[in-house]
C-alpha cells in the first residue's frame, strides 16, 4: 500500500485531468468521476500534451455519477463548472466521508458558501488555477502554459490539510502559493476574469489580443476592471493600485488566448455567467457601488440565454 493520499476528482475536464495527472505523478491514488467521456477514458486513459512532459495516465478508479467507492477519499477535488441548477453539494455526496477534505478548483466569486454550509465538519480548501489548458477530444488535453495554484482554507487561514496538499502538487511539478486570505485572492483573479471572460462571449469567442486591440477594447476592459476593484474594496479586499496596469501588460505579453468562457460558448456549452460576473454585480448592489459597465455586460449576456 502507498502512504500517499487517495484523491477523487469530480469533473475531469481539462482542469481536473491536468491536476489529477500532477497528483498521480506525485504518487497519489487518483480516481476520476466522468460522464460523457467515460468510455474513451476507460479505453485509453487520459492523454495530456504538456511542456512539463508526458502527463498521460490511467486513473486508479473510474466512476460515473453515483458509483460507489470501497472507501471515502482523503481529498475530493471538485472541478465542475459553477452553473445555475447544478447542485454541487449533492454531486459530491456519494463520496464524502467524515474526514474527506473538500477541495474546489473552480472559477468565480462567492462559490464556496453552499458547500461549506452542506459539509460544515469537513475542511474546505479553495484553489484558484492560473493555467492555459483545454480539452481537444474525449480524454485528450492540451496544456499550453502555467499551472500554478493559489490555495488556502476557506474562509481564511492555512491549515495542515492545505499544506499537505500543497506539498503533493509541488512534488508533482507545479508551483503553489498558499494564502491566508483566499477570498481576497479570488477578487484578484476576478479583476481579469470578470472583464475578459464575458466580453469574449459578446465578441463571438474572441481571443485576448482581439479584445485588447479592437478600437476602444482596452478602455472598456480597464473601465470594467476599475469597477471590480471598487467592489472588492467595498467588500473588504482592496486590490493594489497598479494591478490593472499589470493585468493589461501581462495579457499583452501572452500569445492570443481564448479563455474558458470563450471555449464554452464556441462549443455550445453553458457559461459560468453568475459565478464570474453576476456575483460581482450582486455584491456591488449590496454595498451600493455603481457598476454600470459590469451591469450592461451582464444584462446583454442574459439576453442571449435561452428563455
């Protein structure tokens, strides 16, 4: 038997598959819960092209929704999209044991609360992924760059569970930043995600370079970032004054990149509109912070949703 933890990943798309491969490389027992790609992965495993080398692997456990395990995992990592109508607490229930650590690697703001309320006795570790990765075919993933995780216990602090998981990811070959204030870090990521992801959908799946170089594009993105920053400050998580400039210059240095929401839109998949934008607007209203640009984009995207 191995002394390394047993990890179960629920939502093994591009993100879940990549981080599962990293933990597998660190020696963990890694299981995957799949839906549509079950047969492809059962036949060929997960194939990952990456600058880190060949990360392809076969999961130790391969499950469909509701399938049972002999024992509860040490870590359950949830990587599903945060969408209306998806009951994430019910989704993970079949595999949650008394001592299972629940880990979120998901986009958005204020996404932890429903799980913390459903499992108050289980440690909850919240993670933000900084990575360029996409699914190219069933069971096939293309990892282009990055891979760093920022993680901390929710709602705040760093505990032994987060430190142990951080060590495993580091052993697997990626960079980890532990944070005492993971909610503040989610606001930092929202500064980029909240403008770029929704605008990419309005722009018919545009990449980052197209959005920045279109006349008026950078000005619009900056205005949306300024609104996000104002809401973050009102919510008790002020962002550095130079962070907008650093986000813009860093994005210009990247190769043209289609973000996750753009890819979901182009592939006719639901988009994480509320988690990435709607929750920011809701918090703005709660603090009476005017966010006209964010509200306009939110309303325009809601008009596109099926009625």
